[in-house]
C-alpha cells in the first residue's frame, strides 16, 4: 500500500533462498569431510563438518540439495566483513532455517534428529563467527539479529508454535553475546493475515512492517538512533499490534504499531494490506 514511498531507496543485501546459518560462517569448505550417508550418497560426498557436536552438511541449499553445489557455494564471512566495513548497521536473518530441518528429514544434520531448541547451539556458533568477522574489520558496526517468526497455517499464526519460537529466540538472544550486537525480537498478531500464501511460511507485507518497526525501536532503545517512530509500550503495545480499525484510530503511535494499519504521508491512519500474493 505504501510501496511508492520507498521506491527510491536502495538497500545492499545478500539473500540465499533456503540456506541456513552455516552458509555464511565459513570462508571455505576445506574442513569438510566426505562421509558415508545411507540413502543420500551425493550429500555425503560433499562432506560434513562438526558444529557444536553435530555433523552438519557443507551443502548450502534447502534440504542440502547437492544440485549445483561446488567449493565456492558459500558466502564468506571475510568477504562480508570487507563489504560492510564502512556500514553503520548490519542486519542478519540468515539462521531461520536452522530449526526447520525436520521438514527435510534432517538431511543437513546427517539424519540426526536434532531437537528444535538444540539447533540453536549450531546457530550460535555460526552467528558468532560471522559477527566476529564483521567486527574484526569495524568493531563499531552495529549488528542486529532478527528473531525467528512463529509457525503458520495459511496466512495465520499457529498459536501453539509461539512458546517454542520464544524458547528458540531466547536461547539465541542470550548465547550470542557479542559486543555491539542486538537481538530484534517481535511478535505478530494471532488471527490476522500476516503470512504469504504464494510462498508459504514467510511473513507478508504486514509481517514485514512489524519487523521493520521493531528494528527501529531496538535501535532507538539502544541509542543507535536519536529519533524514531513514536510507539506505545506495555499492554498498549500488544493491543495496538492487533488493532484493525485503522480509519477510526486517532492515536498515531498506535497506528504505527499495528500490523494492519499505517500512517500515510498526510498523517492519516490507513489500512495496510497483506500485499500481492
């Protein structure tokens, strides 16, 4: 609904569909050891490395599909660090698939059934390697780690997934523990259209708005930004997040918190749709 307001902005980014945190944590695959892998010999040929006591595939793709993989199929943390050494802020959201390997029969973990929460041990090692590489070039760079979003059914949140998601986020937030690094936790409203239907399991425009708003809030609270959006706190925050009566809303801060509303360029609270599917 407000895409035209941001059409002129450019954001340097690296995106790899289906990858997990280990695809961004190593400068080479020289430490990968080929191994027998029953039923998946091609995956085994590409090798595994030990991360936090687990055998993790050196393939970087969803379900560790070996198609098109080579020694250079990775995003080197040293290269990232060089590219972002002049950046004020770097945002990471590269670990979301670490805890989703159940849906690929744990192929990336050599068929080890790793508990959802225990996958964070792998996540933390990999995030710290990347963050430390970034800070080796510029210790002042602020690194933001986006939280994991809950499970979805169609466009809606699976409410029963919220507790597990919170446990995973809490562990990552606590254990990464690097300087100038902040965890961007957030929630999305239950019972509202906040997930895509074309690419299931991913947040839509409303969910993206929630994430972006929370990024600004975390940076402001940390003193990174001197000014930011006026947003409600406490109980009002949760109430406003789920508010949908946009045109009747007079509190702009509440409108800015809502997943389904936004303040337009005229200062009016308007409905914010889920985006094209």
